[in-house]
């Protein structure tokens, strides 16, 4: 019933079609918990706040920066944050554990996760990266498990991913996991020759930078969720059209990112956020088919239960409406 209420054509307004607040109306304070430090992958949320989109929809939004190990899923599930940022596979795994979270907006339509190697190695395909050299990986990640199942791993040596690019720059036979908006840009700016293979092209493409909320919040305050989604969509439209003003703020919040890194990240992520699907369905779009495919992949990897014990696909998300 909740899903029907939030989607267009089922009565009431859809999840991303909230009316602006009345002038002078009191603002509702909500918290958005990020899963990493302020950077361009969150640019649209900051743009929505700075340009007043959230206020126009009756919200005072506190954006809480994150970092390694910040338990965003738990924070949202337990009510310590009203909204949070997670990966699509993280949402499915959390639902399988019984966490009260649901996706309401998906920023990245194409996952920015990839494997970065040296272009001088002249590797033709992603699977070639698993035949020789050294790879820095977090082996517990869902996409690494997927790659392990999909491709034969030959003489490659696996070492822990250390989060930087120093080893990549020093070793021509070294490759590593990456976000296309981060490590390849850093390596290239330091004279490296990164070549990136997207994991999505291998067939594992969860939505990423997904906004989650508690289902309890959806039940009790669907108007609040609609307002947050609508304002976030406005913010992302503004950021994609002109990232410069928001990047100036992100640079102050995260001084390690200079103007060049911020601009490079914004340019690299734009085609992963704005796709043919979002042009048809709107920014933040999600489809039942993609969530169903992801849940089936995770069940095949034994990361969530399959069969009758699997999370119901319709419990995972509420799709924003088409514009």
C-alpha cells in the first residue's frame, strides 16, 4: 500500500513530486548521513542545500560527512539519521539482515567502481587483469566476489587495497580497485597512465550513492520523503549543469581536493549519473528489473538468502516518478 501511495497513478503525490513549502512555513530539520567525505559524488545534495532547494520544500537539511567504517545503514535503520547514502548491494544485504531501510533515490545509474591498470600493459579486457601482475583489492566486496566467480584468476597476486595511488605509480605491473571519480584522476595528475575497466561492463552494476530512509519514516511521513527526493533531484540538476559553485564549497570542506581534482571528478561522474534511463525516467531513477537482477546476483554469490527467504524486491526501493 505504501508503494502504491508513493508512486504516481496510485493516489497521492509520487515520491519525487512534492509541492514547495508555503512561504513562512516552519522548516523540518532532517539529517543526511554520507558514507564518505564531502566530494563531487555528493555534489547534488550540497547544491540542493546551498541553492535553497531543500528550504523551498520545507526542509532544513544537515549533511553529516562520513568516512571509512561509518555505519550509515545502521544509523538510518535505528533513526540516528533520517536519510543516508549507501550502495545498492549494501541495501539488499541490509534488508536481508532485517534492517529497516529502503532506497528512495539512486544517484549513479552506472556504478563508478572499476579496476585500474597501467595502459602500458595493453590489457584488452577486464579479465586480463586477473592473469598476471599484482592487484590491490578489498576481497570482501560484493563486486570482487562477482569477478572471482565470473573470471578465471590466473597468476595474479592479490594484496590488500591501501586506498592510495602511490604503489600504482611506483609499480608498472600493479593494478587496483578504484572509483572512476577518484584514483584514476589522482594517478593521471601525478604522471600515471591509468586505464580503467568498469565493473558494470562485466555485468555487475548496482545503483550507487543511493539515498536510503527508514520504511517507518515512509509510513509516517511520506510527504517529508517526497520533499527530500524532489529537492535532491533539483540539486543534482543544478550540480550537473554547473558544478563550479558547489565544488568551491566542497574544496573548503575537504581541503585535500583541489579545484582540478574536483572538476575532474565532476566531469568523470556526469555520464554515470545522467543516462538514457534518467532522461526517460528522471534523475535518481530506479527500476524493479534492476533491483531484481541485483538481488539474484547477490543470492548467487551467497551474500543474501535466495528463494522464499530472499528480500522481497518491492521492499528494497520506492522509485521516483518520471518528470
